[in-house]
């Protein structure tokens, strides 16, 4: 592998795993007991997953796929399936962080962990056993690291995925949303959906500045696409227009059973689906 790797112990049994641009925080429990050694093994699994994706990057960076084009690798197939389900204009790389997070979470859950949280740069894969729940903080603005609310995900499902996309996020966006946080059954789907929903918030406005993606990232998978570098402030009418576009895309994905909920912010104005509203708690 051409990337340096690093495994570091954090507080409360968590492990930091770094490999090139990938940075994961891994936490796992059996009952109430954290499982640091298992997390170290999971970090090594993450490096293996990253290497597999890197080997197919040339294929996975191209758009307009169908599953017949998929490499014979389960990780690559999952990335491709997620973006095809959500928005076939995306490349499979739109689901890479969430898909790797899912792979690490499954690695731990299949080894007897009763609660798992794998955070791959904000794309979060969660596994919950009986009587387990997880609280996930929500950032209304990706420029600011502070969290204003949290959403609780319980044991009615064993698998959850949470991802956020928007301006100044780790991934490039064609929209104007400050943040679009999406909850799904897997991080792979949540990752792709967050990208698509944030993109759907685009509006025409004099404050919106866009540049070709390759001007910001020479290694991007969308080199010719115009991405947003600056947006706002907006009038209330323009905020509503941007939010409506994003919510329309979110609602379509909910109706298809691909995601459960969305929390979307444009220039300080928030819209959310009922799924999120009923699980949300304000932070002090």
C-alpha cells in the first residue's frame, strides 16, 4: 500500500485509524464494556478495505455505470449499487466513505459486538443490538464544528447510517445547503443520498459562486462539474426555494424506502422530516 497508516488509542476505548486521506474513529461494546482490542483489529480491516477501493478507483470514478459494469468486488458493487439507487448522475465514489464505514461496522458486529459506531470523516455506520441506542450530534453548518441538536437511533433496526454533505464539507457540492444530514439503513446509502440531496439545493443567485471541481481538487472524480465555493446570504424566498429543492429529493428517496429522514439547513434556515423531528433533542 502506498499510504502511511496509523492506529492510535483514544479515550473511552475508541481507536483512531488513519490511512492516506481516510480518518476513522472506531468504537465498539459488548454490553457496557468497550472493546479496544477488537477496534484495533477493525482498524486493520479498514486499511484492507481502503486498499481494495484504491485498486478500483479508476473504474469507480467514472459516471453512468450500471451494475453489469461492476468489478467482481463486493465493496465496489455496494458503492455502485448505492449511487445507482439514489442518483445515477453520481459516480460510485460518492458512496466510498460510507461503504468503508459499513464494512468496518459489519466486521465488528459479526464478531459479537452489541453496539458499534464507525465514523469515517462524518459518514457514520452504526450497529445496535437489543436495548442499545446511539445519540448522533447534528451540525447545522459544516464550517462550524459545534453541534446544536442530536438524534437518537435505537434498536428497532440493527443497522443505521448517517451522513452529512454541504458547503465546506469534505466532499464537493453543487448545491447551496449549509448541511444536509441524512439517516438511512446503511452509511453507504446515507453517503450517496446526502450528496444528492445537498446537490438538489442549488439555486440561481448573485451570491452563488461556482468553479470546475478540478480547480479545487485535481484528483476529483467529477473534474468538469461546477461546484459551489461560496453562497449566501440569501433572502427568505431564496432560502425556501433551495430548501424545497433539497426536500423534494429527500422525499422521493424516502418514498422509495432508501432513506428514513433528512435534516437540511440553508443559510441558517432548517427543514426536517418527521422521522428526524420525533427523535431530535436540543443540546444546551
